[in-house]
């Protein structure tokens, strides 16, 4: 896997200051990054931002399926210790929650889930004791298998944003775009068939207890712009699929590994991933739990009217999980 930078969009001093000042003003006015009034005020706040920010913070627009927003400055000392669990973060890094919400709103509509991290619109991704070997963001000791974020749900994000608070050890996020793969036409045809379901991951306890029958979904879908993808092998019961489909699925995995890049985020970096094109993961690392471990903030964005999903997804039950939108809570 090559270690290389993603395409970079760089904030200059003026645009970085404008963005953080707008976030600080919202936080001062509403007192908390989780305030419903703050969430409702995001579109108006974004409308007041200058044209350079609007141009810079357009959605992903290349086959790479991602870009790196760089130029924000996180003070490591002022940030405080990396928490041991998302539930103990409280207001730590609240300014960066609002920055991430503003960036998200410039690209679409921030979404959250009623069954994950208490319905917060910005998630804290930190290694947590007892979760080292899980296939969730709280793990550390295992490879986080490349996957589509929230692949089990028809209302999953179109864009995923990862903002780095701390990464002293240079732990890499992995990413691979389906648009860069070279799959035989026969494999593409196989993977367009709805053969196997994708189950909720371990972060969704209530969804995993849902009593409805899991519905098979296609892995690949053709749009006017090219292939899109819905992929999470760690939560796909491959044993339910026929041999031809499993072989095609395996070759897709090998191709994604071939084109995968590793991006080592620096504090203040925001990695923007097109969740319809790119699977992302993370290399293993040893968590210290001493307040200096890797810490990311994550936001999910829906781009309304985007034609990148099969129409059949409208009929899925989503395992009873409801998506929330930022200005309708």
C-alpha cells in the first residue's frame, strides 16, 4: 500500500481564520456544539461565509474520491487529554465540532443516528479499553477493514469527514476508490446483483437486535458518472452467497487493496471522503490510554438529490435505525 498524500485543498490564513471565527461565534452564542439552536443556525452562518470558502469547500470532484483540507491549527496543549471513550469527551474540542459542522453544511446536510453516540452530529473516534479487536472506530490492535461508512443503511452519508485532533504516532487512515480499480466486466455484473445483506456493525447495538429480515443489496451500482460502491466485508455474511459472486467479491477486495493509499492525518487536517466511491479503514496500532492516543472527530453529510444510490434502497428497513438531520432535531 503506497503511503501518499490525498489531493490537498489548502486554507490560507484568512480563510482559516474566517472559518474558526464563525465557529467561535456560534459556540459563544449557543454555549454548546450540541445545541439545537446552534444546529438550526448552521445554514445562515454558512451563508455569511465568503466566496473563497464556498469554492474551496465544494464536495469531492475527482476519481480519487477524497481530498485533504489543510490549514487549520489545533493547539495540542489546549485540547487536553485524549479521552478513553467517546462518552467522556464532554465539551473537549467543542470549537472543532462546530468547525466540522460548518464544513459539513457547506457541502450538504449533516446527519446523525439516534442509536450511535447519543445522536451527536460529531462523533469522537478514540481507542477504548476492551474494544481493541472490534471492527469499529474504538478499536486499535486490529486492521480496521476498509468499508463504506454505515453500509447497512440506505440513509448512509454521501460524504464522510474525519478531522484530526491528535495523531502523535502518525497512524494512517486507509482509502481506496472503486473508480481507480480495474475489474472485469463479468465481475461488475456479478456485484450488481443483490446477493448478500450488509448487517449493522457493533457500534449499533439496537440495530443489531432488529427483528426484520436482512435484505440482500448490490455491492456495485452504475451511475452516469461511473461506478459507486456499498461494501463492508466484515459485516457481510459471505457464506450466504453463491460461488461466482464470492469470487467476484474477493477480486474486488484485491483491487481495492491494490489501489489503496494510506493518509497520515496531522492535527487540524480534515479528510473528506466520498462514501459512495471510497472505502476507508485504519492500520493497527498499540493504544497507550495515557491521554496522548490518536483522536479524530467524525461527521457525516448527506447531499440531497444525489443520484448515486439504487432506487430499491428506498424500500429497505434500515434495521429500524433512524437518521437525524441537523436542522430538524
